[in-house]
């Protein structure tokens, strides 16, 4: 079975390059993903690889880290994925 790859983190150069290199991939902004609770419903019957590339914006790395933003961008995103999408259909995160 072929896997669909979802890349979360649209503005990143790394995400853009991954999207070009990985066949059958789709890129989505983390903000849109977090706002759309039903994003993964259309992928419910597909096997997925999920790449989360939105932990903290690189342009903010020299500044004091806001842990609330960091936690929302990392743990909250993963939590929402696992709450909505069946883990038996997730190949890798």
C-alpha cells in the first residue's frame, strides 16, 4: 500500500524541499491544521506518514523562547493528530 505523506509546517524551506522530494506528499500550514479539526478526516482510510516541522520558527531562535508557543507548535499538534486520526493508519510521525 502506498503511503500519503502530510508535511505540517508550510513556511519552512525544509518543508518546501521535502514536499518536492517526497512523492505523494502534501504540505499544510500548522495554523490551518490547528484551526481545521477535520483536516485528517479525508485521509481516514489512507495510510499516512506525518512530518511535523513547525516546532519553533528559526527567525525567533536568537530570542527568548516562549514555551507556550513551543508547546503549542509541537505537543498540541501531535495531540490533535492522534485525537482525530486512527493511529493504526499512521506509518510514521
